[in-house]
């Protein structure tokens, strides 16, 4: 039982449901032995869990299979499409896509991906920034 935001309900009822949900979760107690087992299983199979999550997210967010992502990654030799540098240590390149159409444009390192996001993928704004730094 978890609280789901119901915008159709008055704010007073939303608060009441939220409090009820918090009380419910306080009463749920897991036995330490069970939690210990979960932690051991997760740490033992951490890479498998992360890999499954990557595959799922690529398909769900971008419609890419993991093989397609790997092919894109290998084509670029693991380098960013903008700065031609490697990704941040321990991280994969980010999938860059158009937020309006959902079309995948390429793979970017974290800083380049964040920079485009901060410029709201607006070419005019990017041009103004280029003129400013020139």
C-alpha cells in the first residue's frame, strides 16, 4: 500500500492519505536475518542487477537494444560525439536524444550531455553562448 498522488482529491484528503501511508510503512518491519540475506544477494550479483537495469532503461527510454548501444559505443571507440573525450571514470556514455521527437542523436560524456541540457537543446542559445565566449 503506497501513497499515489491524487490531484483530483482536495489537498486536505491528499495530506490525510500521505499520513496514513507513512503510518503503514512504520508498522512494516523486516527481520534482520532477511535484510542480511537481501544485502548479501545484492552484493554478490550487483553487476548482473546493474546490467539488467541498463538493458531495461535503454529499451524503455530510447527504444535501443543493448546490442545497438554497444555498436554505437564501439563505432565511436567509447568517445563523446562533441568533445571526443572518454566518459567519466566508471561511467558509460549517455544517450543523447531529441526531447521533442525522441530520436537518438548520439552518445555524449556526462559534462557535454549536461551542458546541452542546460542550454535546453536550443541552437539559438548555443550560438549566443559561442558568440559570447569568442
